[in-house]
C-alpha cells in the first residue's frame, strides 16, 4: 500500500474541520465529487474522514471489504447513547448472532400474519383523514406508522399510551445529530436522553409482561428465539433491539410515504396509471397477500421514491483496518462515509437524475441493475436493512388503499424544500386537501 498517498481534499479548520459545511451546505458533496472524484478526505466531528461515493464505493464498504469497517466506531456518539446497544451499532459475530435471531420475526410466515393489523390501522387513519380534510401528512404518517410499529412489535393498541411513546420518540430523534451533546435538562440532547430513559423503562416493562404472557407480536417471537447453542436474548438485549425496531420501524417509512404522496400529487399521469393498476386488482376482491405481489407499477414507484428521496442521506463507518481504494490509502482510525443520496443522483446511472420517473425500474430499463449497489436506500450486502420486507409490505398496503379510494391535492403556499435530518422530509410537512374519490 502507498501509505503516503492519502486521498485528495481539504481537512478544514482544526478540530471541527468541515462539519458545518457538511451539515448546512446542500451542495457540499456534489461540489467535492465534481472536484475530486469518488474518494476525498476531510475532517468531521473532530476526526479525519473520507467520503466514498458511487456504486463501487458502496460495494467496497458494504460488502466486499466490510471487515475493514465498524458501525460502532463510525456512528456519532449520540446514536449509541440514544439508540443503545442494538443491532445498529453491533459488529462481527455479536451482530451476526443477533440478526439471525431477529430475522424470522420480520420475514416469511410472521410477516404474513401482520397484514390484517397493518390494514385495519390504515383504514382507521383513512377515515380520520377523510373527516379532517386538510392536514400535514408527514405528522399523520408518523402517527400511523408508529401505531403499526407499536402494535406489531410491542402488542400495544392505539391510545394515550402509544401517543405518549410516539411523542417521546420525536424528542429522542431530535437529539441524534446534536453537535454539542450536553446532558443538561435544558438542552435538546438532555431532553432526548430523558425521553430515551422513559422509553427504555416502558419497553423493559413490556418485555417482562411478554415473558409471562406471550402475544402474537414481534417481541413474543424474539423471546422464543434461540441461537445454535440454545441461548436466547437477555432482557437488556431485547429492550435495546425493541427500541431500535420501534425507531427504525416508523421514521424511515414515514419519510418514504410522505415523498410518495408528494410526487403522486405533482404527477397526475403517474398517479392515474398507479390508480388504474389498483382498481383493476380491486375488481377481483379486497386487498390480500396475493394481490400485494401483483403490483409491478406501484413497486416501480416505491423504488423511484427510494432513489430520489432516500429517508437517510448516507452512513458512517469507522475504519478498523487500513485499506486502499482507487489508488488511495486510508489509515485505521479514520471515519468513512458513503452517500446514498449522491449515488442515486449520478447521471451515468440514472439519466436526468432529478426527474421523478418510475419507468426507470420497468423491465425494459432496469437502470439500477447496470451496476450492483446503485440503489442503496435500505443499505446493501450482509447488513441490508433487516426490516425491508416489513417496510415494503406496509407501504404497499397504505398506497393501495389510498389509490383505490382517495384523492388529494397539495395546498398552495408551503415549502416542499428537503430537510435532511434526522430523516429527510418536506420542510412544511406536506399540507394537503384530502377526500374520497368522487366516483365512489
């Protein structure tokens, strides 16, 4: 390895480096990629760092050379404090064991059994929205997806308690990107830690209840899970994993559903095509598992939402073994970041990258198949999002019901500009006018 050949780039100010530009300049990555290419160095959060951009970089980091990188060493301290010792910050054998234990609860037959709950909660919200007529959809989707997550993961039915938990999660989320994580009650981070403590207290109480009385929920399945040696997850592990699943199980889906409805509101011809697909299916009978597998155009829409509006802009890793990429050497102890958002906008993969065009994913075009790791909204490789099947099923159920029975229009005088953290969303939360289809 050419140890003296570090990637190009500027380290910025002592200590803080280019952290502020990274957080607040929306063209930061685009400009540097144009200047330096797929790898460049800087300093972030007090550490030397490299950005690695594009499909080859994603494959290198997420799959072929994953052993050079650590999740725990990469994500900011705030994530570890607020989201605890969960799958998210585990590495190596510990992560593999826990992932294997958790997989069955989020895939296959278990997933099938969640359909009725997802649908009945969705129906309840659709009726509320019809009565409300005008609302901010981001906030509504957040409550809908949290109700689904808390009922299926924890067995908690909607009510004041679930509303309180949802509010606590909102407070916790606000602290994930705190630049100065000071644990005082008056600071945002202090409030986030207090919310975390209340959530952990509640979840560990539910875990203990499930140990006595199992239900038909994910937590009960995790309690019964055993590894090859016959060991199960401890109370502390179960609490941490449940906390992560509740967080990941509603934040990212909320983001994607909001952007989907925004884009369909902007593109009536795409909306009509999606509606026709759903109404043809509806003529055969009510929504069921078989129908969920017969929605190719809706699947293309969801892939295009994932591409153009990934819920999370990228990921952090800590470099634990030095490596060489594109002829440049990166030492251990540095941070490595990959950019989902930038990969999804590379014109050599996705022509006219800023255009919302679900036909990119049609059988004849398949733009994301030109190169592996070109579409990474849910990550990729051995650590691809564990909840991907759960999320896609939930989004299809919500979208199918909306398209079959409702119409909406975007209200004027609102900002649809993207807010990047903690999950990407339109600035004013997507204000809409909502009603049942006139033809019904």
